[in-house]
C-alpha cells in the first residue's frame, strides 16, 4: 500500500504528497483527547500542500498540527480553518507559507475563487463535499469549461460525491489502499488519485489565499 508520502509531479511541480489514507500518520491531532493526523488531518495536509505549491518548500504536517492545537485551529470535527488561518496571520507565520489571507472566513463566490487561482495564481482551502478539506492550487479553461486542480490528501477522486465532476486524474498520484469492512477486516485493495481536475462549480466553503508579492 502507498506509504505516508509520495514524491510526484503535480501541475509541473515536484511535490511531496501527504497520503492521509496511510494509517502510519499517528501523530496526535486531538480534540478532547481523541484524534490523529490519519483520521482528522485533512486540513493540515491541505495547508502543507498549498504552502509547498506556493513556496517550493516541504512542510511538516506534525508541526502544523501542533500549531493548530495550540492556537485554536483544531475543532470538534477537524480543522477550524478560519481560526487556524487567523492564528497563522496573527503569529506572523503566513510568509513562510507563501500567502496572505485578508479574510479568513468561508466564502462561496465561485467567480472570485476562479479569478484568484487563474489570474492571480493564488490557492484555496475548500470542501468538495461537506466534512473534508482539500487544496485548490491551479486553474484552467478547457473547451469553455472552467476547471480547478485539486490536491486531496484522502484521494477521493472516486467518491460518489465527487467523481461525476472529475475532468481528469493525474496518473502519477495513484494511491493504493486497503479496503476494510465494518469489523476492520481487509477485504480487498483500491486505487484512487491524490490530484485531479474538477469542474470549477464543485468547490464550496473556501478560504481564499492570495500569493505573496515577490
């Protein structure tokens, strides 16, 4: 099965992909004493993917998980993105991540999102489905259709809530994983993709991250 990280090319860039499906991500990411990066770290992994995309520097998910827990960015259902981004800006850590975030709130203006990524080369944290955070890092227009490039730590390209909006998968980000039944028994293996293009109408509840001027 694919391990914790995968070295791959995404959108023409060398990336270290953090594979949340790997159960070896045992570093604590706790709410009321429960949770680790494997089961709750999608927001942290997405933050790391965006930072590497913007800066070229690999980030340590464990360090950012600790930061989130310390400064209020860990919520009862995972990462509280507005609180985490507010803390990153307040503590002066955003420059090392390569972005500014004038408004950390969740937004749903899809034209503004596409403009940020397509024209300004920014990025966004968002949901493709409720309850799971992914990174949006690039944009394109194909035959008149606006599309966004997703880096998804849990590689949900085949999810029933996502797959019909997938326009292309990046083959080099293929992730193999165990399929388990409710009792935890491995009953087979699966393959999905950590990076893929989706219709720009799919993302919702996004945080807009503007690139720093160089």
